[in-house]
C-alpha cells in the first residue's frame, strides 16, 4: 500500500476571527480593557486562568459592564454537544469553532486524578488508517488560546459539576485528542507556557503525544518544561508501521527511537509507548517480540490500548484473549506493559468519533 502524503509543510496557523480573551496573550489582556486600572486586569486574568467560570456573570468582583462586554465571546468556541458515561466519570465535549471546524475534549475521573484529553488541531493531516480524526483530513491548527480554553472549560465545568469520587480540578492533561501536537509546534509551545507559567499547572502532569515527528520530539526535549512524552508507535517494523502510520515513511522507526532516546537523556523522563491493538494486524506475538527490544532500549512503559472501532476503517479491536497474550509476551520479554481501561465507548470517546457521529448524521448519539 502506498503511503499517503503527510502534507506537513502546508500546515499553517489559521487565526480564528473570534475576538475572545483566550486568544489574547495573558500579558496583553490590558489591551482588551482600555481605561481599566491594573487591578481590574489582574482580576480578569485570575478568572480566566486561576478560577474559570462558564459564564461571565460568575465573575462576581468585576463591574457589570465588563461582565456584559465579554458575555458573548468569553470562549473561543461554543459547546455543540456534551455527553457523560461510566457512571458520570467520563465527560466529553464537542466544541464548534466560529469558522466552522469542530474539536473534542474528554474528561476522565479516577480516584486520585482527573485527566483531560485535549485537541491541538481541527482534523489531522497524517492519515493514520485506524483513526477517526485522520479520516476527516486537516482543517487548521488550533491557536494557543483555543487549546488552553479546552482546559479552562473543563475546570469551570468541574467547579459546577464535579465528577464522582474524583478531584474537582484537572490534575493531568494529555495532548492526545484531535490532531498531531508536534505538527503545530508554535501554538502548542505557547499553550504549554500558559498552562505552566500562567495557570500554574505542574509540567510533569502534562503529556504530549505524537505519532513520531522526530524533529518535534527533539525540540520538545529542549524546552524548559519537563512535560511527558507519549509516542504512538502501533507497529514495530517499518513496513507495517508505514501502512498504519504514513508519517513513518518520512520518520522511520530508527529515527523515532533516536529522538525518543534524546528526549529521555535530555529530560530524565521515561517515554511511554502507545500501542492501539488491532485484531490480527499488530496484536501478534511477532510484533510483541519486535517491540520488546525497542521498549527495553528506551526504558519505556508500553500502554496497550484496545481499539475503539470506527465505521471508517476495516480494522477491528483485538479480542480479550489476544490482548492478554500480547501483554503477557511483553512481560516475558522484560517489558513493563499495561492495558488501558476503556472509557467512554458508549459516547464515542475516542478522538474524532463524536464528531463523526454528529457531522455524519446531524444527531447526537445517546450514551
């Protein structure tokens, strides 16, 4: 099978026309508040980045006129759909951007953490064959404010409706939603800066996921923040990986592994390998035996992900028996591997699935 072109070079920032405050650098919020004293600007910044609320009428220490001014454009998107599953421990949003594209974010509550999966692009140009997002194609990069606003919307939502038996704030963030974060480096970098330096999020609680953009991995390692790195490998030989992940034609496994090793050496952080298990495609013992030496050389943890099926691909999820056999073989070969718990399947929680359901039928599927 001939790999599809990645189109990375043509990806460019496409500024949204929406004038909301999240699209302004936090240090320049005073430009939106001409004539207001400095303490008012700080109050406004605090509502945006420290204690967000879904509506401006919750910004109780701001004058009514300021709350009214930003009432309609506080957020750089509108919420088109919200769904819950897993006993209300999983919450997913479909956000519609003013210029038309849709993006998704998923909030997952656990006993000791609340993890938010966010999007960095509207669509994706990389064309991974099993991914619902890639099957839409690429629309545009998200701006830093559009990325950060997903986090702040989730925070505001948690303040109003906490998830059961979970922290009432976002404790962990993963750039693992729609899009390839390292194909949007400038805006992703700025979003990381705002989350760490303005919001005060611990960098080690943020993970950036990539399908293997080797130069971007190296650039991320050189940043001042010790964020985590997850590499979506999905195959351990170049022939299969190039079929599943066309970017592998440009950055084959040897280059991805070298970049990952550089990341670990530079940051001291262990890399995670993401592996979506597909029936009789990459869940064979042979693939486990090819993956094991890569994981051992990197000292990486392998996160096995049962595939969330999408009607736009012929790939199907692995059976429980094949998942167990793959994990057990890795264990026998000295690799630390765990199987991710499936969350939100009834609400199309895998990236791109809710959009596929809504944009494909015009209706919101019931969870």
